[in-house]
C-alpha cells in the first residue's frame, strides 16, 4: 500500500511515458549512459594529469592503485576491469568482495599482458596522447596511451551493462503503480510485498479474496531466455514486458501466465483484461493517456532531476 509520494527520477518518468505510448525508450537510456561516461572520462583524465604532474608514470601498477584498490566498492572494482558482478558470480559462485577483487586483478593482468604483447608486436607503430587541462598539458607514451584507451573502453562497457540493468529495476515498480492508477485500482489491491511472506518482490496484485498474484516486469528485448525461465523459478502469474517473442507468448499461454507486451499498439490496455480475469476492482480508463499520466505523476510521485 502506498502511503506517501514515491521519489523517481525525471528519466524514469520519461521511460514510463514512452513505454505506455508504444515509443522507443532506448534513446533515453543511451543518453544517460553517454552523460555518465563523459563525466567519468573527465574525472579520469584529471587523475592522469595530476599523476603526470607529480612525475608518476601511468603504468599498470598506477592503475591498480587508483582503480582496483580494496577501498572501492566491489561493483566499481569489477567495472574498472570490464567485468560485472553477475559474470563474477556465475564464474565463482560468489560475489564476496575478496572474490571480486581477486577476479578483477586476474582479469586486468590478462588485459595488461595483451597490451604488452601488442606493443612488442607493433613494430614501428607509435601512439601518443596529449591531455590538456586548464593550460596544463601532459604527454603519454604508447604504453600509457594504450592503458588509457583500454581502460576507457572497458569502463564504457561496464557503464552500459550496469545502466541497462539498474534503469530496468528503477522503472519496474513505478511502471506497475502507474498501470494500476491508470485503471483506478484501489491501493489496497496492489503491493510491493506479499501479505504472507512480507518479502519484497517486483509487484503483487491482490484480489477480493486476498489472494496474491505475482507480477514480473522485464524491459528486455525479444527472445531473451530469462523471460521464459523466470516464470517457473518465481511462480509468476502476470508478466509485463517491453517486447516479447512469439515463443515467449506461446510459453506464457501454455503455462496460463497473463502477459502484456507494451510494444504492441496500446499494449498497456491489456492490463484491463488481466484485472477482470483476476476479479480485481478497477475502472476502465477513458481519459486521454497523457493527461492521466501527468495527473498520476503529480499525485503519486516526487520527480527529481537526478537519482
């Protein structure tokens, strides 16, 4: 049950509006990734300039000290070598910080060895970077330049994977709240936690008999195998997605899973039939979608510019 206004970002609001209007929300995420990466790159170059001004060489040891030290958050350490926690967990069956640090250092050593071989095999090829910051200019040799190029490449990859996952999580619950509000579902008929387990899940719809109906929300593309697998692992009854493959839909129908594909024209309106199916009190939405959305966002959420 929602008692107070919930904080969401302007970005989350924009993605929800695009999803419900059957519009492509991915450019919003890409813009976020670009902005976050550029902020990181600027701070990264500042560290390099400061290191060079203090007569430090940009070596693998310098990079380890600055970006792979144990005082950093474990997710940050993983991203700084181009890994993510999910990959490490799948490989080592653990995401403990000592495991993450060990795996990241091992992976970085392999990357650095590849750079070293490239330099040795490069013959007469030479690469150098010049970084200028507030009238200060520093020169990087081929070894330093390749470390910087590689580091930015793997960090960009880390930003991309992490952003898609995190933004999806940020959108899931607000999206379901908005769907419920669009069809005037009373607040006592939906929840973030189960009435029995009190364990937080994606979302629950609750019928007149207090039966909980578990919802899963995935902003994944067509053909993602997780879509089909998750309904068995989590006993999902309602599945909401941006796009679904025909195979996904067939599997859901065979397992009596109610589904919504927001990519369909006015796909969100299928939520009305799901509410009827589970006999959950609601009203058919007859108000212009975007007018109703603005009213919902002003009444239910506090929209912030940034997270």
